[in-house]
C-alpha cells in the first residue's frame, strides 16, 4: 500500500537520521572539555584537578589508562609549610635552600619512576591552592609504563605521608600551564587555576632527561587564556 503523506513526514529517511546523528556527534566532540561543554568539567580535562572538587557541577571523567599519572599533594613546599613566627606570619625560608631541597625531591621521584619506562615530563606545581598544591604530574612515553609506575607507587609513603596516585587526563602540558607565570607576569600568584610548574636547574635536567634519545617535538598549538 502507498504510504500516506502524514506517515512519510513523521519518519525521516534513514540517511537523514544518520547525518543528523553524525552532526550531533561532531558537535559534542568539538566542545568536549571546553567552556561550552555543560556536562564535562573543562578544568579537570585540562589540568586533572578542579578547585570545586566533588562539588563541581560538571563531570570529572577519570581515565582508566593514561600516559600520565598524578601524585596528589606529594611535594611538601617548605615555603607553604614554614612555621609561624612570633608575629603570626610564616617565617622566611632561604630560597637557595628551598631550591636545593626541591631538586633532591625531584631527582628522588624521577629515579623511582624511571625504573618503569621513559619519562617524557615530570612537572611539580608551585601553586598553593588546595587542589594543585604539591601536585606531581609524571608523563611516560608509553601507557604501559604509566600503569607499572602507578601500581608500584600505590600503598607507598614519601617523607612520612602516603602517596595518593591516579591516572590523569593531562597529556599536553602546554594547555594546562600558566603562560603569565612563565613570563613572570601572573597577578593571581599561587592561587592561579592553571599550573605554575616549578623549574629545576639546567644541569639536573640534562642529567635526568639526557639519558633518553632526542625526539622531535610537535609544533605547539595556539595557547588559550580562558580562566574560571
């Protein structure tokens, strides 16, 4: 029997339905992890941490596997943890001493995790906001190496504190770091919501990362300065 006009109008052709679904999928993929995404948290996607924590209105999709692992609040910054003086303010800490202690910590962590595979990045946050303070991000060349390192660190302690480790969605640190901090112009200080990566000396970097073959780095994408 010949279909009625009403029935034909209510049922779009299969090709039209397929194209509509593809268009919707492309749209969702294009906004995933951006401010336009009303479902997934863009800050967790780019930084692996969010200042709203469990109270965030958007989803924090923790990866089941990643090249990057995050050791939360592992670095105990002497400046942040300085004892209070008689005036109630934190006591001054010698900058050279702070840097020496930091590089000892950095080398300790690097040598421990490098047993499990090639380390591409080891970044330590110099931020003081609760969700970023002392965070250590370790990106491996291979996901299998990250899995082995995560399993090896679980249940371990460092400096008397348990190591809290998980996979992180961050694999491109160019998108997660604060450009103003790198240029020494960030006016948000330690409470900036983007990573302030604490640097190490050139000699230590060469000593640790110089063991790996040099690889050509991809061209950096355009930087975004969206902040929340």
